């Protein structure tokens, strides 16, 4: 059986150009388009995405909604899951999971993964939700993202694989360090308590 950690990948690039079943959009509450990754996804999916999203009635922060991928279907992406991350107003000295923003960001990952599971989506790619215009601290956001994805993959059949799509090498290094730390922890645990 594949270890949950082996189902997690990191890539650098434009999320609209990946070969996955579904991509996640870091949207705003209107779901009618915005800047950053939201804009890139709306451009790549074409105007039918906006027409469809008008029927969704928006989405509160921390929740998620699914749409077809329209023009992106040509490259094999069947769905877009739109989730609304929190704007960071938090206290960076607070321990992880203890700010309102931490809870909302964790909810974005959980809600998105739950929808992916319901639609039997095998491969899913996330951008670094809230870390652009919403100013969530990158390391903190990556720890929340990684922790929730790993936990979900440990307990559910779908999705089979999750990719963290980073827009640049520095962002990817943040995720890589978190994964390396986890792998080291698992290695040490196996040495201390062999199965
Ligand atoms: P938010 O408003 O949730 O902060 P942004 O779109 O401003 O959303 O940024 C979220 C993350 O997505 C940032 O790390 C940004 O660098 C990244 N990003 C922007 N465009 C793309 C893209 N086309 N593909 C992947 N990631 C992207």
C-alpha cells in the first residue's frame, strides 16, 4: 500500500498547466473572479466559468464549491474546486492552529478535500491558498496545508494524489522543508520502535 506521504507532490509552475483531474482555485467570496491564481484560472477556463459561477451564489470564507473546468477540460482537468481562504490579520506569535485565520485556512483544505472525495477525484492540485494578496504567512500556511492533506490522505480513498503547486522555487522550498522534517521524524520513529 502507498504511504500517504508518497501521495503528496510539490511542483513549481502555473496551476492551469498541470495534468491533474482537478485544480483548486484560491477564490474570493463572490466566486466571480479576482486577481492572482483566480484570474489565471478564469482566463484559462474561459468565460463559461464566470457564467457557471454566477449560479453558485458565492461562497463563505473557509468553504468550497465545485464547477466544471470548461476550456481546461481539453487538457484533462475535469473540475475546479473554488475555496475562499482567509485574509491574514492574525498574530504570527500565536502557536499554530490558534488563530481564527488558521482555523479558516484548515477548513478550506478540509472542505476542498471532502468535495474531491465525493466526486472521486483521483489527482488534485492546490495553490498556496491565502499566501498572495491575502498575506497569510507562507510557512504557517504550508504547515496547515501539509498537515491537513496528509491527515486526509491517511483516512480516505480519494484523492489518490495531491500536488502542491507553488508559483516559484522559494515557495516550493518551504513545502519541501516541511516534508523533509516529516520524513526524518518517521525515519527516527521507525528506528526507535521498529514494526
Ligand atoms: P490569495 O488571495 O488567496 O492570497 P493569490 O492568487 O493572491 O490568492 O495567491 C495565492 C498563491 O497562488 C500565491 O502563492 C501566488 O504566488 C500563487 N499563484 C498566483 N498565480 C498562480 C498560478 N497561475 N499558479 C499557481 N499559483 C499561483
